[in-house]
C-alpha cells in the first residue's frame, strides 16, 4: 500500500504540485519514523505476532562501537584476553559460494492423517475428498539403536483413537480406490511418564528447556542462510546470541558430548566401534538423566540416522536413552526417502516433521516440565546453502511455539556444533575462523527477565566472552540446581553462562586447544623493526593528507617517537589445521594446511611532532594486495589537543586532532 502511494506521489503524471508532493512525502517519512521509534523493541504483543517481510535481504551488520576500533576485531574485544576476530557477514571469499535456494515444496495433497495431541486423526479434507477412508497402523518398534522392526498391524484404526506408540507406518485406502502411505510421528500417551515425580529435591529455575541444533552452521552462516529465523529469534523473541562461542574439537561429538555429558570423548570409557573393550554409551552421565530425576520428560532426536552423533563411530545406546527418542523414526524412514519428493514425507518437509514431533510434547505434557533437544543435519551437513530451504519452516516453527505460548515457561536454546567443514568455504582464512565459531543463541521467557534480571544481564555480558560447550553443560545444571549469579570461577573449564564470566578468560582457562581457539593473538613488534616502516608511513601520510587543504594553517606532522606496536594475527595453529581423517564425526585432525593469513592488524601508538600529539591507530595490512589501510574510525587521539588547532576549529572540526596551527610554532 505505502509503496503504491509513494510511487503515485512521485509519478510526474499525478496532478499535484511539486511542493505539495514533497510536503506529503516528508510528512509521511516523519510519521513512519515516529511509528518505528515508538513501537516497543523488546517484546511484541502476543496477540499480534510479528511477521517479518518475506525474502528480505540480510540485515546490515552492526557498526563497531568500542572506543578503540579496529577492522578485524569484534566490538569490545581489544581489551579482552580473547579478542575475537571481527568477521564480515558478507566476506567476499565466502560470498563466492553463497547460493539462496527456494523453500522445500512437498506433495500438494495434504497428508490424510495426523497424530496431533496423541490422537490418530483422519483429516476433514481427506474424508471429504475420499469417501470411507480406512487406515492400518504399523507401529515402529526398536530392535536396537541400529535397527527397527514393524509391530503387529493395528487394523482399521479408528479416527480419534489414542496412540500407544510414537511412530507408525500408516497405510490407508478409500472407496474411490485412492491410497495413502506415509510414516507419522507423534507423542504417545504414557501413564508412567505422566505420573513421574521428581526423585531428588529440585532447587531449579522451574522452566522447560527447548534445544534446537543444526549441524555445521557457523554464527555467521546462520545469519546468512536463515535470515527469517534469526530475525524472529533476535528481534521478536529477544533472543541473545553468544559472539564468542568456540568449539572444543572437530566434528559433532566433540560439541554435543561436552554439552550432554560435560566431558570430552577421550575422557569417557571407550565406545568406538571396533576398539578393544568398547562398550555402548548408556553409562555416560547424560544430562537428561538428571532432568529425569528432577521430574522432567526428556526427548532427544536427530534427523539423520546414518550420521547419528553416538552411532556413526560409536556403539550407540542399548537402552532407549530418553522418554521420547526420534532415532527410531529416522531409522524407519531413511530407506524410504525415495518414495517422496526430495526432503519430504508426504506434504510435510522432513525438517518440519522432527520439529512438529518435539512441539507435540507441549500438548501431551502441559503440566510437566520438559527437556528436549533436536539436532538436524540433513540440510546443512554437506552444504550450508541448503539451509535457506528450511528458513521459512524454521521461522514458522518458532512463531508457532511462541504464539501457542509454549515459550512462556521455556528457555529456548538454538545452537550449532561447528561451522562448515566440508565445503570450499573452509579453505579460506575466514572459513577457518567461522568453523570455530558456531551459532549459539539463548532466549528467556518474559517473566524471567523480571524475576532473574541478573541472570539475563550476565548472559548479555557473556556474549562478549569466550564460551564453550562445557559452559552449556554447566548452564543446564543450573536450570535444575541454581547456585547463583556471582562471578564465575574460571579455574573450572566449564562455567555457567548465568554467572559473570570475567574478561581474563582465554582458551587456556577454558581448555580450548590452540588449533581450535579463535581468540586472536597479539604479539609485540619492536619500534625499530623494519616491518613498521610502511605502517608508520601510512599513518603519517594519512594525517598530513587530512590537513592538506589547510596547509597554510596546519603544520606538516612528523613522527617523533613510536611508543609501542603490536601485531594481531589469527593464531598459527588455526591456519595450519586441515581436516579430519574420518568423515566428520572424527576425533583428531591433520595439521598440515597452508592457508595463508589474509590480513594482519598493526596497532601502533605514536607521538607526532610538532605538538606532541599522542595517537592510537590500527592499520590493516592486506597481504594479498600488499595494501595498507587506515580508516578514520581506527584512529584515536588520546591526549588533549587544547587550543593547538584553534586555526581550523571553526572551519573543519574533524581536523582538530591532526592540525597543529603554524602560528604556534
Ligand atoms: C476425526 O476426528 C476429529 C476429532 O478428533 C474430527 O475433527 C475429524 O473430522 C474426524 N475425521 C473424520 C474423517 O471423521
Ligand atoms: C556488564 O558489563 C558492563 C560493561 O562492560 C559492566 O559495567 C557491568 O557491571 C557488567 N555487568 C555485570 C552483571 O557483570
Ligand atoms: C546442586 O549443586 C550443589 C552445589 O554445586 C551441589 O552440592 C549439589 O549436589 C547439587 N545438587 C544436585 C541435585 O545436583
Ligand atoms: C575455583 O575453583 C577451583 C577449582 O575447582 C578451586 O580450587 C577454587 O577454590 C575455586 N575458587 C573459588 C574462589 O571458589
Ligand atoms: C589523500 O586525500 C585524497 C583526497 O583528499 C585521496 O584521494 C588520496 O587517496 C589520499 N592519499 C592518501 C595517501 O591517503
Ligand atoms: C588560542 O590561541 C590563539 C593564538 O595564540 C589565541 O588568539 C586565542 O585567544 C587562544 N584561545 C584560547 C581559548 O586560549
């Protein structure tokens, strides 16, 4: 509407005087501005869910805001013991590989049946179109963590009947000869779970936990490929993103085991297939066991049975690990992908089927606490570009959780295990850095902000700290056994994100190995080191260039003294690290890569003459082009210039730090 009006106003054929048009346009702009600035930013009213515009482009990256700005450091990082790299969302090298795909489209005819609310339902639409639909249900039964079998068929299963299993193959026929065949997942009625009480005294935060994970998605890839989802999470749900979330090792288990167990694979008993003495993973101290003791319903699931985090290289579980366990469904459907359109199960995309399944927990257990974790690989494991195919569905999932009020008493965590590992992206310096910085976002319900403001404040502050999957484990502990919001004791390798993590925390404290550590490294450069010559030349030329138009007033500056110089680089171990030998669920990697630094950052403090101006500057050396770059925003004058620039004060106040008036010489 608005667009049409503006076009109309701008059209030369519209018979309105130019001045009137301009006035109307200006008035409109002011009203729009007032409307935007008056609308509440933090929480959107429940009755009017926010709907971001479709197909919108990437949001503009945040400006650098710290007082000492630098082009390759993240905001606020300069003083930290772990300065993060400031990675460009649209890095040129990375964008070479960027493709946006369309949303997955599935069968046009809606699925005939559903298992919503634990009840088998034949839809009105199907019943209207096809008379007398009769369905047989074949329960999917566990034989092991690697094999499922079909149970006795439940013949002519009646509409409206409760289900007693989570997963079924469904085969229906109708009088018109039409047939329907699909697999369906839902949450069964289970009296034992419904009656379960906490077996330990719980002093927790009394909230549900919803964890949604994606394979191989860096923080920035999440922003690039899932703009709708991310926008809704950050701007509508008020979700908080951790900017220094760093991996602990290579592959999915290296991220997920520390989260779920609090330990690395190497610290646990041998569970690798084919290794002497290897046992299944049942005995590990899984966090869901604690949630179960605390009275929670538990659910864990992965969409890709073949790549299962604990089954690909490891022996998997003998017993079903959580109350609801999606793996049996993944195992059942994987051989039948070819029966459906790509990435679909009938009319629903597979990535939505797993999300729908977890959402059902909220309908079956409205009065119980719930802990769930779904981890999806299908659309990101091989190629991040495919993620754009699920953005709309993922966004709709979040919106539904929100509008249906399931988030009202839940902490929502969205995360990835690591960045892209297989694509060409990873051969670039930025790709290597992105790989080490997976996505991690956390969102609290509205009441939580009022009841626990210090938790929220700490988490916000911790977005600028180094954090790891060990911390996520500690945080999950805190949800059932809350111990406070004081300063975190970083002598422990994992600390709760609800505590205040001090700035000193670095990869040593957090036990992140050097080749996984994305903190940048500062090293001192001697003032008379020849590498500084072109750097200092760039600085002084830039200063004098600024004052050139006022040469009759401002003196030409020289360098009097270099006070200190440091160079900041990606740590060498990161660049050298190449790949794992065993297909992405591996333990260790090779260290023989030859990716070169693409840029170095020189931080130089110097004194100029005349006037003894004290400057902090950051010069970027682009190595490929052998080009020095110094931007205005990367210069700070750190002592007073007082009256020394009085001669340009009124003419160009920007020049005051750089101009020493000749009349003072
Ligand atoms: C099946 O039952 C549901 C209510 O449980 C009802 O809405 C639906 O119309 C029924 N379908 C048929 C085909 O009768
Ligand atoms: C958060 O950081 C700000 C500035 O860095 C600091 O003033 C404040 O005390 C911190 N809050 C907490 C709870 O640590
Ligand atoms: C809760 O935390 C305290 C302090 O860390 C610990 O002593 C206690 O055993 C924990 N309780 C449970 C149920 O985990
Ligand atoms: C911090 O943790 C370490 C190791 O667990 C412990 O030895 C130390 O006493 C703790 N410090 C404080 C102040 O609690
Ligand atoms: C000097 O400034 C001019 C414009 O004012 C610009 O075109 C030129 O690139 C600058 N030279 C240096 C070395 O900064
Ligand atoms: C600054 O210096 C100029 C030249 O010496 C003088 O005319 C002017 O009064 C001074 N201004 C102040 C505020 O000291």
